[in-house]
C-alpha cells in the first residue's frame, strides 16, 4: 500500500529512475551474487557527526586466521569509488541527493589487515553529496551503501551493504 502511494506521488519519469536505482541497489546488496567468497571479513557502517561535517564511519574486521594484503584504495573509506553509495531524503517523494563523480585515480600502495584486527575509517559525505547539508535542514537522509573487499591476490569477500540514517539538522 505504501509503495503504491509513493509511486503515485512521483512523476512517471521519477518513478522509472527510482525503480532503476532501487533495482541496482537491491542487486548490489544481495550477498555473494556471482562472487566467490574467499575472504572472511565483516564490514559495518554508522553515522558520525563531527564539527567538521557529516561522516559515514566503516569498520572492517579480518575474521580469518591469516593476514590479508590489499591495495589501500580498496578499503571502503580510502577511495571515492570503492564503496557504492546513494542518498535519499525522507521527504514525501524520497528525493535523491545529488552525487558528484570526480576524476580520482587510485594510488596502488598496499596495506596488510592483520588476522583478528579491525581497521576503521570514515568518509566525509558532503564531498560525495554536495547538497547533503541543505537536505538535512529539511529532512532526515538515508544513505544506502554496498562494498566488496578485494585482496592483493584477487580474492574477494562477500558483498556487504546496508542503510545509515542521518537525522535532520535544522541548525
């Protein structure tokens, strides 16, 4: 019922664009689809508000009994294209928050994630979604994300994904 009403509130073009993105996101969140799950890791994300801005923080835990060598740019927070993200306001038509796609060539230095350890980092969301702060003055925002770790040796993890809610900040 809710979904039908939601679609009726959108113009035909918006509904089609939303459905395409929804299906893409759904595909991105299906764990292990067409991927051999060799790396035993766990990834989670959460919202962090700092004086400097609005961030999504990632924790990546190596659950395996061996160290994992990766290119640094494959960590979820290190490169703008390592983690798939979309953002929607919680207004009555679920407006997509515009995203920028800058030219960003990765560096190919490597790092090692030791067995049993957690590595963490954060992404400044306003660098990816320039109108995020404007949207947050009116509505909550939902960030949907998806990520796969790829090792230096070509092994991959299962696909991780989720949604992070960012509360409205009229301030």
